[in-house]
C-alpha cells in the first residue's frame, strides 16, 4: 500500500471514532431523556406488568451508560488525532 493510501486510511480512523462517539452519545442522551416515556409505553403495551418506574430507571441507566461510552469513544478519536500530529 502506498504512503498516500496509508495516510488517507489513518486519517479516517480518528474521524470515524469521533463521529461514532458522538452518535452513541446522542442515542444515550435521548434514551436517558425519554426513559420514563418509553417505560410507560412498555407498560401500556403489556410487555411489563407494574414496573413502569423500574423500567424507566433501567432505561435511564442504559442511557447514561451510552452517553459516557460515546464520550469515551469521541475522546479516543481526539487523542489519536493529537498523537498523530507532528510536533
């Protein structure tokens, strides 16, 4: 593989990490924000009996986890960019 192709490939990886991290964080924030509504919807559909608060708490925790994971992935992309820049 030529040097130009290698450089092009290595430039795409950090950008991919940053955009993936942002997407994961956005999904996590959305899940966290709407956890109670989703929990109520699950109860209304009959898939969970008398656990609307528990479902909302569990979904909120998943949302927070996704938000943190997204931030970590985005920061990894930024770190790779910073490390690859010439001094």
